[in-house]
């Protein structure tokens, strides 16, 4: 064999081994991330470094129960994290910023505390702004105090019908724009409807139509899915504040008031009842946006701003109002 041919074979062999071995080396030096229920520590480590545009290899395992792993504001399927087994995940971030990863399985009372961050370094491209460059939320623009009482002074005697409202609204000078819908509560719209011969019940039907006009079947379906995955365990499948963790939350709240047992219990209260018309019809979509983005601040309601995209938040809000209004979803736009 000629010397040149031998060198060529050696070069090709080294290249092939390098191509195969490099990923194995990367996996070998990737730290193993452990998941435990929040009371026992949550994610460890809970801060991960990455570079924009470069793959991030993660290895995950559970030290107790089944957990789930996902990264907020990313289009990815949740990954099951099983006790005694290792799950491999590869992520690539297009732009720098701080991303939140979280548990997607209801693993306990403090499940919502199962969060960590991925700090992504690098420079955004011309068409990819950094994650932190988000527009100011509407509730901030409107100057809303999302902690102030917002009860509706008048509530309907029966569930308002959007279909009936559509017929009644045909000759009314009403505003169906998204800006109007998001800025005002259903009660405010009801109170500001022009003087007509409509009954109180008919006026509420018109309000229901305005709310339906600002959503779609697809948005309601997406909102329902988000609700089932992230809200139902506390607020209940039907929104009545009676989820599987509701009693535990109430008990923890009572215990903390009596014993000052610590930060983990200090924020626990009974979940909000979304079927309560006095509360919900007095809340504008912008106000609900603020509560979802920021969290309940002293109620046990977690902060979802780093988890949901803006579109997901509006879809979830539209679904929350479906506990008040009969949308006849088959008729939605």
C-alpha cells in the first residue's frame, strides 16, 4: 500500500471517529438533571447555560415520582421524566434570553414551583429580537390595578347567549374591535350599551356576542387545552375552584395563618371560581392578562408570563369567559 493511500485512510478513519465520537463526548459531559417534588428541592441544577444557535443536550431523571419537562414559549412536546431512568433532550434556541423550564405533570401541591431557567447567551440576528424585548403588556399600558376589587354590579339571571345577541346587535352601534373587547369588562360593556328597548337579559346576550366575536373555535380549543394542562388541578375541570388540589390549598392557607409555617404555605388560598359571574363579568381581558402574566401575589396563583406566549394567554382568557357565556362553539367564527 502506497504511503499516500495509507495516510488518506488514516485521515478518513480519524474524521469518521471524530464525527461519531464528538456527540458521544458531548453527551458524556452533559450534567444529569434530577427532578424531585418541589418540597424536596425541585430541579437540580435549576440554572442551565446555553448559547443561541447551538444545540443544548440535556439528560433528565426523577428521584421520586413521574415528572414532565418542557420549556416555556417554545414549540415542543413535553418529555416524561421517569424515576430511575434517563430521558435525553436536545434543544436549540434561536435567540438569547432567559427561558423557563417547568414540570408538566401534577406532582404535588407545590407542583407550580417546579421551575428552572436556561440562560441563553449570544447576539440576536437582525430578524430575531432578544427574548427580553417584549412589548409592554396591555394591562400595564392601561394602568390597571389588577389587585383592586372588580365585582360586577349587575349580573345576568341566566347564562347569556351569543347567538341571541348576534341577532339583537344587528342594528346597534356596538364596537366589535379587539381593542375595545380587551380593555373593558363585560359589565362595563353592558353598562355602556346605548339606550334601547332591550331587556336586561337581551343586553347581556349582546355582550356575549361581542365576546364571541373576538375569539374562534380554534382559540377556544387551544385555551381549553391550556386550561386542562395547567389550571384544572386547582380551579377544577369546570372552573368552579374545586380542583383536586383545592382542599389542600385551603388547608395550607388556614395552617399558615395560624402557625406562620413558612413561605411554601404562606401563599396558599382557595382557587378562584371562574363560574362566579360577579367576579368574572367585572374583569376585563386586560385585567385577566395581568393576573396570568404576573400571578396572584399572595394567593398561590403562579406566574405564567414566562411559560405562555401572548397568543396562548389570549386563548386561555377567551376560554375562561366560556364559563360565563354560551358561545355555541359550533357557530363561532
